[in-house]
C-alpha cells in the first residue's frame, strides 16, 4: 500500500517565505496548499480539511492566533505549527492556548519545519498499540479514541499525547512538569497543561475519569 500524502496548508502573508515553504514542503512529498491571509486559509480549510497547518502569527486582518482558534472550533484536529518572530514565553503560551501544537521561531531552517511537521504526523504505518482504561480506548497508531464503544472522539495531536501519557500509567500521577517536558519539550507552563486537561475532559464527556491531584497533577480514576 502506498503511503498517505499529508495535506499541508501554509498560511503566510510574506510572499517570498510562502513560496519557499510551498517549494520546500512540496519537494518533501507533502500535498501543499497556500493562503496569504487568514480569511483565505479558513475558506480553503472548509473545502478540504488539512492534515497539517503551517501558520504565521503576525498577519494583517486575522492573526494566526485567531485563525488557529477558528480552525479548532470547526473541528480541525491535525497538527498546527506556528511561525513567529517572537520567542517570549507569553507569546508561546498564547499560541498553545489558541490550539497550536508547536512553534518555530523566524528566521528558521526548512529542515526544522519539516522535522516538526513529521513529528506531528500520525503515522498509520507505525505499530498499533491499544491502550484502555475503564471505557476509554486509544489506538496509538491511528489516534482513534472511543468511550464506551461510542463514536470516535476527535482529539488534536497534543490532546492525544496527553491522554496517552495518562493511559500508559493509569495508577500513577501524571505531574504537570512531566507533561510539559514530554509533550511540549519544556516550552509550556502549568496553566497550559490544565487547559489541555480541561479540553480532553470535555471531549471525553461523562463520566469524568480524569482526577486532579491538587498541587501535583492528574490521574485516571480507578
């Protein structure tokens, strides 16, 4: 079976950077679409949901933060890689809070962009592993999540990683520090972990099986 080609949407108002990304990612085997502004990007995503998005933060009109929030609100679960000229902690936190999965600081090397996109891609060819706790079941290769045998729950890449950490050690407390180091490579705050836990809880629905261990982290209910 031939490998699936990931669809990447590039959203960048700088024409030179946009063309460079189009050429480079196309040469890496991605199926590429591009937009020069947020409104066009949302329209393109409406027609064909991308697997991955490379999204500039500073754009006229809709900012990258707002575009990301709207994509997530519409149910887009693929990886979002933000491009930013600002590397401050508040900017990184704002990007993660808007639903981004990762970020690259400008100027960047295209090899880093490709590597980070590959890291966000769920590879169906990877060895599948079934993780389960109570009514929650996660297929690690496909990213499919079900609760009580119901319809699949749509989680983003980072939400899936968080749930996977909990499922791999259901009787152990997942500390916020461990989640930050494992999922965000240290580039997040404890508040980000709490927000992502809240999102996962909301998507999994009742009964709420994720318990908060005050001052420490989270654990799955026995």
